[in-house]
């Protein structure tokens, strides 16, 4: 009988890319079947409502399209466009090129191409809490700057720029990840990051940063979008769409090159040797030591901490934000830290959770250690951000300092309580060893991101208003019931973990 060469590889480049697009759809349907549909639909609905509200409501606020604050916003839009590009770049670089649509250990036996991985990572970009907040802020600022008469073309162009900037950031991130996986790539990337931060600092100290920002090509994009519907606007939109299409296609090239190299940093952590420490005198100390090691030695945690802590701090430092606007930073950083692992905190051990449960330690001690380590992580990340931000904020008033400190404590406890509740209610079996791993399926992460962004933003805005009131004890009075409520919800989560049936369900799920 006649035989023919058999291969899973397509015979043409175009057909191969089309197969990659189809595979993305298959994987999305696969992941959609692993989440709770009702809660996911609620999260998506909240996401849509907030996005539409951010695009429409600011255009009809008093002062929109005026000569004061709205005009200043319009002047700052080119810088905001460039800032969003830097944000997406830093986020994608920290996650090793972008988040995984499906964990790599589950796709070993399947012919899923790096192009599929690249496209899936683009779809998961909104899982970043900073991406969501900056997207809403950028769209809302654009709508407020131009007012109700011209906000539709401006918002459309701004949203297209968000997509294009995300795709461009993905291309650069895949390229840097490929360099990082070479023999001396880790050191090269770190040196490059230090040089970039040093260059930005030199420009700021020499008072030439404004000249550089004014020379950015984003200024012409904003001018074209502000022209309203017409040939100038259409040409600008076509340029943005062209950049998006080219970036999406070009990103597959470094993705293929990166897929052929081993992740050196992750392998170094797994194969490294660690000196044994003296035995602790308490069960809590021993459990804390294990939990800290599982978090601080993990590559995605360290990279995420660097981006979450340093990135917003440098942006606020360069922007010279006043004290009343710094209240947005603790919620932003704490929410981002929770999305690294906190929303599924019990998944850190994976199969080791079964061994963990065999230890003669009380469940309450285990819960206290896990919550404490998560709180430490959130406090360290947000503390570094605030430390950088206050360097140029000047001397605060008593009301401003009290409002910022109260915001810091309240949002940390809010995020901590929500994370531990979600970890009990919706555990998932995931492998967080990869820098690109997410603690929950994509659709669930969208819901978590939206909820955290909404709650922490509202809290931050409340205390931002209180910072302008001379009576500083008012911030403490408002924070007290919020702290008490968060502690009650955290204790309720602890009671759920102590219950044997709930603990067994969580352990068996994350160990699967």
C-alpha cells in the first residue's frame, strides 16, 4: 500500500499560523470549562460596566473639555500614552513574555506551537491589575479632556492604542526573555535594567525629561485623535491598527526562538542547594520558614515584586505626585501582589500539600502562617513603592500622612481577607514554578482583577478626599470599622480552613 510522510507540522506558513489561531480558540474553550461560570460571568459583567463607565462618564463631568484641569490632561496625554507602553513592557518582561493560557506541563504531549502561546499571552494581558487600572485611567482621562462633543473618536483611538502598546510590549518581552535564557543573559538583562533606570534618573536630575517626553511620537497620535472624525483621525487610527497587526505577527518570531531555550533562572532555583537552618522553637516559626521559602525563592514572585514595587514608585517619583494622590498606590500594588499567588494561596505546595497535611501542626497555625507571609509580601511591595513615591512629595500635613497610612493598612487587610476567602472557595491545581504561571484560570483571573481594582480604588479615593480635611483623626475613625470588617472576614476564612471537610477539599484540589 502507498505511504506518505506523516507530520503534525503544516506544509505552509500561512496554514501554520491559521492552525495557531484555531488552537487558541480550542484552549480558551478548554480553560472556560474549568471555572465557575456564574461567578465568571459576574466578573466579566463588572469589567464591561466599569470599562464603559470609564469611557463615558468622565466626558459629562463638570469641567470636561474646559481650560483648566481638562486642558492640562490633554497636554499630558502623549506622556500617558508612553507611560502605558512602558507599563505593558515591564509587565510582560516580568512574566517571561506574557502569561500562559495553559500551563506548560499540561501541554507537553500536545503539538501547541509557540505562536499559539504568543497569541494566548496577548489575550491574558488584562489579567494584570496595573493594566486594568491604567487602561481605565487612560480612557477616562481622554474622555474628560475632550468632553461630550468629541469623546467618541478620542476614546476609540485611545483603546486601539492600548491594544497596540500591549502587542508591542509583548514583542520586546519575548525578545528579552530569549536573551535572558542565553549563557550570560540574566546578567545582561539586569545590567540593561540598571542602565535604563540610571538614564531616566539622569534625565530627571538634569531637567531634560520634559524635553524627551515632548519629542515622543505619541504627541502626533494624540493630535490626530483629538481632531475628531475625519481624514486626519482615520489616518492616525490606521497607523495604530497597523502597528498592532505588525506587532502581533512579529511577536511570533522571538516566541519561537525563546521556546527553543531552557529557562535558566527557573532551573537554577529548582536545582540549587540551600543550607539548612537551625530548628525553630515553635510550630508557627517552622511553618513560616517553609512558607517564606516557597514564596521568596520563586522566580515569578521575585520578578513580580520588582515590577510591582519599583515600577509605580518610579512613575510617581518622576511625576512628582502630591500626597493626596499617593493613596492610589498601596491598593494598586497590593492587588497586583495578590494576583501573583494570593488569590489561590494554597496552591504553592501543589502535590506537597498532601505531605504538609501529615505534619503534626494545628490547622490554625498553618492558616496563620500562610496569611502572615502573604501580608508580609504585600507590605514589602507596597512599602517600597511608597518609599520611592514620598521622596519628592514634600513634607506632608498630619491629615495627608494619616490618610496615606490608613489607606495602606486598610487595603492590605482588604486584599488579604479577599485572597484567603477566594483561596478556600475556589482552589485550583496550578504549578507556580514558571515565571509565566497564573494562580487561577484566565477567566477567573479577570474576575479577581476587576473585583480587586474596584474595591481598592474606591477605598483609595475615599481616603484621598479625607487627606484634604484638616482633622486627621477623621481618617482613623473611617479606617477603624473597615479594618474590623476585614479582620472578621479573615477570621471567618480561618474557621473555614480549620473545618476538616473544607481543608480536605482544598488540599486534594491543589494537589491534583
